[in-house]
């Protein structure tokens, strides 16, 4: 067919005979190059702000960045010293909120993906999950005040703030769990059911082991979200300043569940807007630690995902 | 009872299945005798797979599927059974595309016995070897039992699927177009296995390959457009004069 076409149509005939590009091919190649440049350019644009932010932050924070900055408490009305108390507070909030949200979210995701049939109730639940994910964090904060601070009687405390963060991260954990589960081929489940395995046996032995990487990635990514949010903890448990030990073992357990705590995001907010006489370097230093925390958690989750994908079993 | 043949292993009585508005099976009445290879042929979308799914109630998992009529396995009405897991263990199923579970070869075959509560290592070892031998796969995998089932070739995975279907010692083995993803040599190996297995188990063989049914089956049922057109001994179905004109046209390749 090709040779026939080559002998009968002029332009293409030349192209076929000499193996050189005709005008159509040349145009195609040009467009191809333009599209590649455009897409590449946009991608670079994406990276630029991140690099700019990171370099500015680190450059401006350089004078205060030291080990002592991390391990010491704020001093002299927060105009000097380090960020130990808010850093530990953030760790507290993140871990307690995940301890609450991860089991509930994962179990709900398993139910929605593996057990729930297609009916109006599950559609309603799915709709609720999607909408919960879209609720602004300040609204979560007000909900937290009503539900945890007042109704549950936690008062303004680590527990109330962590629960508020948990409610905020729950929908994303549910969604990522569902996605990870639905990535496991349906044929695996049917093979197991055909051999007389129950739904739960199938989930326990086949589905969960193969979805766990996706589920954990979803959970880990919520660490950075919980660490960065200020609004939900503002009314529910974060405090302007609290004196906690920064030496010895006691410095790792400075807060009780019902104590109020400092937190990095809120601390950054107060030293940049509420307290006078704080050096720029101190503010930028706090931002660097906060961003460093988020970035390192994200990197850890990426590394984890790469590791698990290398062991992917089908 | 519609026919009076003695002790059918599987019996369908006036079974209709619909998915929403789509009718998949229309008033099928059929009896499958013990220890035979029972071929089911018919064009695509004629209801063959649906028929199989009724036997072990996998149809329960199909959303919106509505089943009317009664299905008996060994004389028991499958819809009266409370232990559906037990029912499924009495029946081995093999589907068109091989599914190696993401477990080792050994664990693939040991899966069903373990889920049924068998834990003793020596019994499992013996069972796994027997099933793999029956599925004509043992020689190829005996030195790499820890290899992932999903890493085997397509034909090996299909034989692994058959080994798995035999692992819960079923009394019935259903195969749904098992040879689609398998090379001819492997197909022949599996066919030999089936001929040997029928001494002990009843085999229901759904196939698109009319000649395969002719080679293996003792009895053949012909489904078309959700209806059972004809059922009879293989010789009769493939003779110059089957009871129905439609059957003749189909097995001669005039349609479908």
C-alpha cells in the first residue's frame, strides 16, 4: 500500500522515496517541540516559587539557626531563645490527631469501599465526606469549640485541638484509603470469594496487604496538613505562651492531654504580628523549622512509597 | 422435577436471572449428571457465565442481579443454604483470565485450605503438591514455591488457578473459557487433566471453542440469547440432526 501511495501522490511520494520529512512532518516536529517547551516551561514555573521561598527563608533565618534554637524555649517575652515548647506542642497535636483520625478514617474507608453497597445511604456518606473535605479550617475550629471544648468538656486543651485537627484530616484519610483499596484488582477479591473466603478474610489476607502503602501515604501526608494549620487550634487549645521544661527527660513530656500547648504555626503567627521587638531572623527561623518539618515528612512519605512500589506484587 | 434421570449433581429448575432490565437467563431447566464433563456452548452474551455463577452463588456479589427459580447442588437448594462459604468450597471455579493472587505459589494453593482452618504444615505441603500435580504445574514450579504467583507466565498462572480451584477438594469443577489466555500446548495438558479428573469430580466446561466441547464433553448444552436451546449427548449435538436447527447452525459456525 505504501509504495503505491508513494508513486501516486506528489508530495508524499518524495518523502517516501528520500526518507526525508515533507512539509507535514516538518510542521508536526515543530509543533511537537513547541508543546514540549511549553509544558516544560510551566513545570519550571511551578518549581521556582518553592526554591525562592526556601532560599529566602533560609538566608534570612541563617543567624539564628542552630541546635540551641530548636532545643531551647522562647525567652525574654519571646524576643530571644528558641522554639522548643511550640515544636513539641506541634508534635503532640499531630500525633494525637493522627492517632484519632487514622483508625477511624481507615476503617470507614474499608467499609465504604469493601462492604457498602450502592444505595442512598452510602451516596449520602460519600457526599458528606467530600463536603467535609471542603469545609474551611476556621469552620472546623468553631466546630471544635462547640463539640470538643464545650460539649465534650475537654476545655481548651491539647486533646480538644488534636480532635479538631482529626476531624479536619478525616475526609482526606477516608478518600485516600478508598482509592488505595480500589486500586487492588477486583479479580483478586473474586478469586478469594470463589474459594469460599469471607469478605473479611479476603480483606485481611489480600486487599489490605496490597493497599497498605497507599493508605499509609495518605495518612502521612496529613501530618504536614495538621502541622501547618493554625485556625483549628486557635480557639481549641493553642496558647500564646506557656512555660515548659526544656532540659532533661521532662522536656519531652511537657504537656498533659488537658493542658494547653504552644504550637509552631500559632507561634509563628504571634511572633510576627502580636509581639513587638522580635528579630526577623527569629521569625524566619521558626518558619524554616515549620517548613522543614513539612518537607521532611513529605519526603519520607515519597521515599516510603517508592520503597513499597519496588515491592509491588503484580 | 422435570426429568427423571437419577441423582443429578447440579440441577436448575426454571432459573431466570436479570441484571436490572437486562435478562441474562430465561427459565433454564437443566440437569448435570455426576462425574461427567458437561459442556456449555453458545455465543457471547448468551448467559453461560451467569449460569456458572448461580451454582456457587457468586451471583450474590453482582449488584442488581435478581435470581428466580431454584438451583440444587447434590440435592440441596443453594438458596436454602446458610453456609454459603461451605457451598463455595464444594465447587472449584476457573475464570477466563488467569488470576495469580499476589502471594507465593505455595500460598496461592494453600489459600483456600487455610481460610477453611487447615494449619498443619505437613498436611498443607501434601495438599499443595497434589493439587499442583493435578494441574500439571508441579514440575515447573516445584523448585520455586516461594516465587510470586503473579510472576508466572499466563499459561502457568491459569494452571495455578486450576490448582487453587482443586485445593479445597471440590466435588464440582467449573471452568469458564479457561483456554482463552493459554497456549495450545498448555490447553492440551489441561484437557488431559480434566479427562482424568472426571473420575472423581463433576466438570462443567463453558467454552467458546465448539471443538473443545466436542473433544471433552460427555454431554453438551447449547445456550443462545439467554435460553437453553438444546441439551443432549455430545454425539447428538454434533450430529447431522440435532433436535434444533439453531444448534446445527451454531456448531457448524453459521453464526455466533
